C-alpha cells in the first residue's frame, strides 16, 4: 500500500490546542488495546488515531476525506470549493483564520484530484492570509517554488503540503496562538464535512455516510474549543449553529466493530483496522446536509 508522509492532520491541531476528545474509559477500545501510531507514516485509507493524556483523537483530515471522495465519486467538482480570490472581504481575524482552514481543505481537495493550477492558487491565498494573521513565519519562503516545481508529482506535492501544515502547526503551538489554531481547525473541518455532505446526494454510498457519521466526536471537540476561546462572543453564532447540527448527529445510530490493529514490526507501522458503521435516516441526512451548507456559507460569506 502506498505511504505518504503526512504528519499534519486535524488531530494534531487538536493536540496543539490542548482540547479534550473521547475519554479512553468511555471508548469501545480498551486501554490496553490503544496502539501508538508512527507519526511520519500514515495509512491513507484509515483515520489517524493517537492517544494523548488519556484521550483518543481520531479525526479524518481534509486530505483523507478528499481521498475517500476520489475513490467514491472520482470526479473533481469545482463547484464545491471556494473562490480564493475573494479574501479581501474577510476583514476580521476570526474570519481570516476560519477561511484559512477552508482554503487548506480546498488545497487538499485540488491536490488529491491533481488539479495543480487550482492548488497553487489556494497555496498563494493561504500564504497571504498567514501574513495577515501574523503567522507568516510558519511557512518556508521556498514552499511556493517547491510546489510549482513538483506539479507533476502528486506524491511530492502531498509531502510539500504536509511540510507546510506541520510547520504551521509547530509555529502556532510554539507561539501559543491556540485561538487562531482552533479557528483554522474549525474552518478546515467544516469544509471537509461539506465535501462529504455535498457529494452524498450524487452517490449515497455507505462509506461516505460512515465518514459523515464519524464526525460527531469531532463536532463535540470543536464546540468545546470554540467555547473555550469565545471570550468576546465572536463565535457565539457559529457555536449555536454547530450545537444545532449536533441535534441531528445525536440521531445517528452507530455500530462499532473492533478489529485488532496489525503491526509491521520491521517498518514500525501500526494499521488501525477497526470500523464504525452508521445508520442515518433519510430525513436526518437531509437536515445534516442543509445545516452543514448553512454553516459553511456563514463562514465564507
């Protein structure tokens, strides 16, 4: 199976923000069954999971969501991604941070579908927003040139993207900009979820439904993180919309199947094979699709 270095992910943003996730005691996986995952080699067909301070983090990154959609749908949908040329309309710090996350997910989507010209435009926009947010030090100046020079090699582009995200994660963590990290995380997660919900009507596959349903724990984490940093009520409306979305997620039926992880001792890689299946009633799915679209429109407007 192909392996690509992808050390940055939504879970890493949660770790750097210090947010809680699912308690080990309440998770179907027993404590002695938690396995350390090699941070530098990730199986792109599974969620990224790790345990930090007694908490389990398992959240599909935007890249993983895009990979799933490429496998299930197979067609690049330019109507799902945002216009990177409209960043001038984002005048507040929280809007810029949220949309930096959105553009990061769009960058991943374009890269996975090998739409390199579009990907480069998103990378330029992200760098511009990073400068506006005073986090331009998070990115290497040669990143754009590396990305362009490797435009015909998707594996190399994903590695370069990973380097950029990892650098950004380290910068935010070292500079204790947890509020900015939380907003970037939120924007990227919403955009990624939007990809799935917008694609579902075109192919109502169980795999896409599973990936949507798996986002409940991520939703709870994001609400908690936003509430933690909502000291001036900037995020009150967004939190309210996410809590309304949670009402629908609470109606999803979950079925968890534990499969013992498989470890390749020679390579030092653990493959997490456990699966979660979901049952989402038609009216619940329709409501989730509508609410995610509304939240996403609120962010990018």
